[in-house]
């Protein structure tokens, strides 16, 4: 459920009329709903808390990569949410938003020495190690710093899943994690170092997973490996199950619910006595955000094809171009009349800048506003200034109040970031 609804004929984000936001801030702009973020967090928290003996102490660590806006992070931080991070920049964001270090997980396939050192300095909860060379670098850095970080070993369970090949991470050929047998050896190697404290196995098999079966298979493997490690006398006190649970991008879509997910996890982990961590991104953020955009014009071809040309483009919302992702398009003030079939495009100069083809919508005219729904995760974070279009701004709504939480740069600001080489000046 989200808090974007028609009220008095106009789409609102909670108490705020999107037509007013469009006038005040301009378009395109991302609009996030605090109430929806909060609700999504609570739904997952309650689903986990329904299994207190197994999941009562579990940590929800929001995947910062899905939406790293400081105000979004601060909204979640106030609820007790942690962070899953993959760079120094994301750790810095999480800390600045008020997420304490002991709730920050540091993941990622290629952490630099400097990033690992930074993570040790700020005292993150755990570093998820994904390879032998990374483990060796971490041992050296920990020794130099006199630190003894908690470490998880990320397993590649050879079970890939997800909404698109480009977002599947658990498959055998994917770059993430180490195969199960190597993970055992890596864990033992970490345990043998006086500079590391291995505490957990981790996995993350993909994103936009709508069916629980592959997740259950991966989690069961992690349980088995945990038991094997313990049989070898190695302590394992935590387990990190990653993110990946999908969301309905359309009203009719069916996805496994957080309650079903939690029940499955509780079943798999029952009696294992580990503290679980989850790294949801999309589940919390996707349907808490829309991309608000204005129709520049409707271009009609002689053959009857109609292009709806928006002021948002692929640089603002990459997902359709990159993953053929589906985002629902809704008019902000729906007009009367029979539906019209549109190809929905942005102004960027490549055919990839197509949001949707053959979409039936209420009739639209130049100047009308529409939103892309489900845009709160992997939307603004993946935006760029391609075609020298200033970076898309972000607004956070909370009830009747709203704030610009990332401003659109002016053209002057955009150009001022660059300097002309002195021999060209
Ligand atoms: N944990 C790890 C280690 C991850 O790599 C990811 C996402 C997550 C958690 C969060 O996954 P989620 O719960 O959001 O599915 N840009 C793509 C999605 C890439 C996901 C990458 N990893 C998209 O727009 O669909």
C-alpha cells in the first residue's frame, strides 16, 4: 500500500497536491512519501517480529544503493533501521543520516583498501567479505589499525534469481561471493587470523524476486553451511540473508508478501540460534516514490502512432532503458474520454530513451502532468546529467509538509563543476 492517491481530482502524495509541487519545484522531480516508507518498514518489522524466538532480534539494514537520499535515510534511521552499504560514500551517507555504525553492514565485490580502512575507523557492524584477496587485504589493514572487525563471508549459492539477468547476483557465473566449499575455507582462514572475528555467512541472490523458492533454497544452504562450520568448531552467531524481495510494480502483480517471506525464513532458521540481518532496498523504497513529469508535447504520425514526449528522460529514470522495466504511468489530473495508445518517450537523443510502448492512457495534452510509479528505488540514485540535463531533484513529503531534499542544480552550478584546461582558456 502507498500514500499516492487521487483527492479532489488530483493525485496527491499524502496531503500534498502534486500539481502544486510541480509548479513550485518544476519537473521532472522525484517525490517520496514518508508515510509509505514508514509503513513498508513497519510491515516488514512486524512480519519478522511475528517470529520472536527466531527473528525477534533481527536487523533490517536498508540497501542504501536503492535510495541514498539523506532525508530518506534519516526517515528510516528514526525507525531503528540500519544500512547495507557498498562504498565509503554510502557509509558516510548512512552515518550522516543518523544510522549508528553498529547498524551498518559493508558489502561489495571490490572494496578498496581506503574504504576498508574507513569502515574500520568508523566501526561498522560487519564487513561482508566476498573473495580471498579481499580477506587478505582486510587482515593486513586490520592488523595495521589494531582493529578486529566482525566479518561475514558472502556465499555464492549458485542459485540466481531476480527480475532481469542484469540484477541476478547468485548465479554460478556471477561475480559475487565465493562458492560454498571455498566459503568454508575462507571462514576458517578468517578465524585463524588474530585480526578478524568471523561471525556470519551472507548471501544475496538477486533483486525483484517474486517467488520464495530460490530464496528458501539459498537460505537452507546457508543454514547447512553454518552447521558444518560449527561442527568444525568455528563459532557462527549471525546470518545475513541479503535483500531481493520483489514488489508489485502494477496493481495486479503478485509477489510474495513480507509475512510469507518472514514465515519462510523463520522455518529455515528455526533452532539455529543466529541473529539474522536483512538488506531490503526495493521492498522499502520502490513504491514510496514517484517520478513527476510534464508532457512537453504529443507528436502524432501520419500512421496514427502517438508519441507522448515527456520532460523526464532515461537519464532521470534508467530502469526501462536498462532492464526493460515496467513502471506504471498515471495522469495527475485524469481527463475524461476514451483511452489513447501512446509510445512514452523522453527528449534524450537515443531510441533507448523510451519508457513504454503501446501504453493505453486517459487522453493527455501538452502541459499535463503524469507520474511514473514505483520509482522510489533505483530511480534518482541511478540518474545522471546525460545530454547536459541538470540532475533531477528530490522532494520528501510528510503529511501536509514537503521539502526539497535534493535541489535541481542551476545551469551555472552544473557548468561551474568543470574547469577549462588552462591551455584552452
Ligand atoms: N544487498 C546486496 C548485497 C545487494 O547487492 C542488493 C542489491 C541489495 C541488498 C538490495 O536488493 P533489493 O532488496 O533492492 O532487491 N538497479 C537494479 C537493482 C540492482 C540491485 C543490486 N543489488 C534495478 O533497478 O532493478
